[in-house]
C-alpha cells in the first residue's frame, strides 16, 4: 500500500469534500497576504456570515470577537507566530443580533507555506451546560456548608451536656439505665460530629 503525501492533488480531492461536509469550521489563512484561502460551509453556520464576505477581508472577524477576549486572541496569535505550540483557543464572538457564542479553535501553523490552518467549532452549548453544572454544584456545596455549620453547634452542645450528665448522676436505682442513655447520646453526637 503506497502512502500519499498531504500536499498531493489526490489527497486534496478527498479532503476538500470531507471538510465541506464537516460540522466544524475548517480554514486556511495566508499569513503573507492576510486573506483566507479556504473556508468551509460550516463557517456560515457559526459566524452567521457568508464565506464570500470573509475570504477577502478577514478583519471584520476580529471585530466580532468579544471585546474582553480580543487581547487574548491577539496574544495567542503572536505566540503562535513565534513558534509556541498551542492547544485550543477559546473565545466569544458577538453576532449581529448581539447574541454571544463560544468558539473553540485548534490552530496549525505551516511555516514553510506561510499558512495558518485549523478548525473551529461552536462550543456554546457545552459551555452553558458546564456553567449550569458548576452553578448547581456550587449551590449544593453552599447548602452542605450551611448544614454542617448549623449542625455542628447543636451536636457539640449535646455532647458536652451528656458529659456533664455523666458526672452529675446520683447513685440510685436507675443509675445504670441513665448511664446507658447518656452513653448513647454521647456516642450519637460524636458520630454526628465525625460525619460533619
């Protein structure tokens, strides 16, 4: 079985249709002339812009990046040009209707060809799901902290009172029974304190 180099026309013939049907945005950006040389159809679904409007002038894409994320994207881009290997770049974009979307971009720099390639996907649903999970997890932790704090005081008081009762019990006919009950109170309160 012979291998095919990634730059051959044979592989391009098969990779282009694959990229065109991908739900992820696949792109190639020319670092020398600064236009996109390739954007697949998924671009329009994520950015809500036509590919044609973006191929020639990609500057508007930078303006679509959320103002709080722009500097970070610029810094990552500069690091990439300086040879820093990056994993994923996550940032928000603001669409025409002012809604925000989270985008995750994986970049590959082809230095010999002065080309920046990669893929991007809309991860808004995942971010919202994770944010909701975190919110409920934080709420659960807060409730548990309140409960443990509110239970610690009364249990400590019960434990102390049971010790006092043990010391103050007068010898009479039911001393053994009272001692047993006090011991159960002390044991239960100690177990509760350990649980907390």
